[in-house]
C-alpha cells in the first residue's frame, strides 16, 4: 500500500543523504556522491546513475527543508492510495503531512509537464 | 518472451531460482546438495582419509564407529537463519566504505548469517562492526562432544518460512543419505510467521490450528521418509512476540539516531501504513492486537504439543520445546542486562547475535537435561582425532 517497499527504500535513502549532508556540512548533491562512494566498486556506477536522475529533485527538496517522506511523495515512490492516509517515518512537517503533499502536487504537475 | 527464456540469461535465472525459490545451493557442481565441491564424503567428514596403522581399518571406522555421530539440521524461518541488517547502514554518522565492504555477500545470503546462528554457527565472528557479538551454537557443541560430527550441519532457515512453505518447499531441500549418512538431530523452528504478516486485517491471514496441524503432520511424515533410522526431531514452539514491543517501543531507531526523532513505534506504524510489516500483529502499538496475536501463537503451540505427544515415527523420536526467548531475556536481565540489548536494532523483530549465542547455551542445557539421548555420547577418541587431524580441514 502507498508505495510499499519502494517507498521505504526511497525514504530511508533520502533520509540518510539528508543526514549525511548535515554530518559533513555539505549540499545534498555532494552527500549523494559521498553515499555512492561508500558502496562496493560494482555498485557505485548504478548508484551514480540513480543519483543523476534524482539528485536535482532531492537537492531542491532538501534545500527547501522538505522531509524525506515529502521528497519521496514528490518523486513518486510514495503515494496515498484511495482510502489510506499518508505514511511517514520522519517527524511530520510543521504544516502537517496533508498540506505538505498538497503543496508538492504543484511541483509534481510541473515536473510531469517537463517529462520527469 | 520471458527474459528468462533467452539462452545465457536462462542459466542465471535458474541459479536465482534454485537459491531463492527452491532454497538449494546456488552452485552445486557435484549435485550433492552441499554448495562447495568436495570429492570425498558428501557430509564432508575428513576422517575418511587414511587407514589406522595398528588395525589397518579406515580411521572413520576406528574413531567413529559406535560413538553415535549425528548431523545437525535446522529447518525454519529467518530467526533460524539469523537475519541481521547492519545498523550502521542506517546511521549517517556510521556510514563509510567499511560498513558496505560485505554488502554483496550479505545480499547473496538474503541478509541471513547462518554461519553465526544458534543452530549452525561455526566461524569466528570476524565481520567487524557490521555484526558484533559472541558465537555459540548447537552444532559447535555437538562437534565438541564428538569430533566425528565435524561439518555435518545444514541450515535451511528461510526468511518468511511458515508451516505451509515448510511443508511445500523448505523441508524438501533437506539432504540426507539414509544409507550412508549418520542419523540427524533436526530442529523445526517456526517462531512466528504463521501469525505474522503485513496485512491490515492480519488476524484473518494467520494460519489456523487445523491447517497448521495438517502442515506439520505432512512435514513430519516427509522427514520420516528421508531421515536415517535413529534420528531425533525437536519442534520449537512459536514465541510470545509481545515482548518485542514491550522492550523497544520507546527506544530510538538507528535511522533516528542523528536527531533522536524516530522511535520504534514510529517505525512499526510506518511499516504498518505501507502494509510491509514483517508482523503487524506484534509490531504495533495496539495492545489488543498484540494480545490476540500471542493468543493464536499459543493455540498453535498446543497443536504442536498434541502432535509430539501422540505421534510416533519409524526413524526418529519427536520432542516439543518452548522457544526460550523469555527465559533468555530473564537470564540476561538477572545478569544486569536489558531486554532491548537482545533484539535486532534495525528491524526490532529478530533476536541479535548476542541472543543467538545465549539461546544456543540455553537450548543445549535444556536438551542435556531433558533429552540427553538426542545429543549422543562424548566420543572417547576426540583427543586422538584432534591429534591426527587437527581442525579436520576447517570449513
């Protein structure tokens, strides 16, 4: 439901990148690169390929102080199925989860317009 | 066409299918069911090499005959396989290349560590920071008791294993030659998955007692066809999983360790919201649901007690044993420890390395006290075997 395993994997990864950025006092793109450099050689290329696609959105969202839950809803790995409530593991944004998701809907529409 | 029909990829799909669906070794060139190639005994004993100079008889006859050797076989779930996700993977401050060094090895083993587990642990824990704690196991103690048991173990613990899949798949990947292999000491250990699932209406998806009974009877019937005469089977009951929430619910999850902002209750609720919880009946802040899940677990234990009290088999004797997690926690707390120190930090569901080792000691003592016959005698030739064969070729 709500994106299931894809959602938890996205949220954990974005959460770790965001925390790495804090620990090393750097931007999200550098933190993502650092995360990929920790992986075994064989996995670094796929990691960087994934980072190429998602880094702009993750960086923008983290720069805007979005929570990892909201970021993963914005890039589509998490969603709210009919009849379900939004899931989150990180603290809820001040404006509340539903308001935050409504706000990023605009971002998602724009992105879909740009063939995200 | 299916990608697995394409020549070349087909073989890769077969390897994956063997390993992750049939739970058979991925590479098994000599098809003896044991993954590494050995030209000698299929139970990998090294005592078959050479003849005793005094008697002219094979060493295995001189040093093992009559000493009641046996193999240890674990049939079970992720607890038996020893599922462990390194907490460092979820802590930004701990992330560095060394914590991911064994990533592919860990994934290939389905994040299980049978080589360090309660049943079949047999290597020193040299994996560094990703898994810490002592190693002790039933197999290691059987080997100490009789060196002729060296390398005679199988861990067929499968993540998610429950009585249905145990009967349909898991038990059928057990390998034992009834004529040439020693008797086996088998542990069937299904600690929770018959009452654990990720469904929101979890109670409706739990195994019912009648179905559970049929599955277990079929599994035991199959074992009676494949085990050598003189084997022993002990069935572990389901756990009281309520103790998980009781011990960790208000503690900080590794993913929240940087800002202390995620508790295990948050983690449990998140998994339940995504409907991917390994056990939504126990990993929940709903106390009524935890009670009802434990109630079903105890109903299934009554089924096991009834089966072991009333069933007789040709090739093995059968025992029931409560899973001792409550006692192990109580013993640990009596030494000044705390229950949460025995629970896996990332999933808050499995027992950790320390608990695996403490569990082995506790189960061994229970078996020695209640059913010493299943362990076999102490081999008087142990010292001679050590003197002649050293570590018997290791692992």
